[in-house]
C-alpha cells in the first residue's frame, strides 16, 4: 500500500517507541519523513532505517518545547522535501511522577512544556506550510491519562487532557483551510517510556497485558497504524477526534472484565434478567 504517496511528514519523538514505528510505517507508505527528536543517535538510526524502503527521510535534532527548534523543523521539511502535509506531534515524557504535594513547580512546568507546549508549537508552526499546500493533517499523541485521571501522574494527565482539548479547538479553526487535527489516546504500550515511569523493564509486557480487557501489551505499531489512518486519505471527514487505542482500558472499570480462562457470566450469579426491583424477592 502507498497511503501517503508523495506526502511529507514530520514525526516528533521519532527516535523511539511509537514515533519510530510511525516513521518507518509512514515512509513505507510513500512519505518523506523528517524524524525529530532530542535523541540524535536514535533519530539518525530511525531516519536511515525509514529511508531504506526507498523514500528519503532525514533527522533533525529538535526540542519540541523550544519555539525556535520547532520553527526550524518545519523550515527543514519544506527546504528538504518542498512542503509539509503531515505533522505528528508525538514527543513526550512521563514528567513529574508522584504525590501531588511533592511536585515542584519546575517539574510541573517542564512536563507541560514538553507534553502540551510542544504540541501547541507543532500546530502553530506547521499550519502555514500546510495551508500553502491546500491542506494537511495534524495528529497529536495524547494518552488515556488525558481522558481519565491517572494516579501519580498529575502533571502528565493535565497536559494530555490539554492535548485532547487543544486538538478540538484547533480542529475548529483549521478545517476551513483543509487541515484536520486529531489525536490518539494510547493505553499501555510497550516502549521505553513505561520504564521511565517506574515499570520494571523485564516485566513490561506482562504488566501491561494485565491493564486492560485485551490481554496483551499495546505495541508501537498499534499506534503507528492509528496515526496512519488519521493522517491519511481515508480520514477526510474526521477532525477534532480523540482515537482511543487502549485495548479497552477506558471502556469500563478495572476488575469488571473477563480475563482469559474466566467463564462467561462468572460473577453475575447466573442471573438472566433483572426486572422491576419491587418484583424481586
Ligand atoms: N507508552 C505508553 O504506554 C504511552 C501511553 C500513552 C501515551 N504515550 C505517549 O506516547 C508518546 C510517545 O511515547 P513512547 O511511548 O513512544 O515513548 P518513547 O520514550 O519511546 O518515545 C518518546 C520520544 O520522545 C522524545 N522526546 C522527549 N522529550 C522530547 C523533547 N523535548 N523534544 C523532542 N523529543 C523529545 C524522546 O527522546 C523519545 O524518543 C508520548 O507523547 C507519550 O506521552 C505513551
């Protein structure tokens, strides 16, 4: 398939995890990708790997929290490949982790700067180049932590909720320019970031497999394919949307769903129908 034939994409956080998977997938689907990240070694490796499929990809060192870096990133995409069609604002950090009363203002601000300001800057500086092409697609990475609260990730949850709503407000503004703005809310995905927020690296897959009804850890490709859909031609009528990709985690409270091996209906006391309560014995 070549869903993105002739398109130019920027992918932030492209050196690792979901951004790496998306860089390789988007290039395979025909795009020229500018891989953007703080991680120079990882980013250069991903750009080389993505280019191996035949579509040129380049790396640009970028700190998404810095306006000058994001501006330079868009300039590079236009200079290198002639324009910009897709902006995947995906870079993120776990940020301040722990009890709310112990979070310093500095750590709070650093979390917002990367996870929320980075997305704002990515939108701000990409829409001009997209307008010049007659339209484009912006995909932001939020989190299920931005859809519901998440314990001990206050700053991150607040930032990701900000991403969800910034996606909506931007969608309202830019639809008239042919620019769609959507976000993805991943659940637990086996990438290096989950180690950084305290999950033991050796047990990541097993730990994440228990976190939602689908009994496996999310994988970077689960998110890359969601991004491909939102960035691609089949999502032309989709904007302002939060695509939750979480194996069912936010579909209902933990502990209420069947696990592999559980009998169907276990816990429902073999009840078949619940009528008016006054008729019940
Ligand atoms: N893995 C999960 O379970 C999960 C769940 C929900 C949301 N997310 C979000 O998904 C996105 C991708 O994360 P991932 O899981 O692939 O983790 P990851 O750590 O593998 O990738 C994140 C990338 O962002 C880069 N980055 C961090 N700060 C940056 C900055 N200031 N400027 C530029 N690049 C920067 C890192 O170097 C890294 O390459 C993040 O926004 C994260 O918050 C992850």
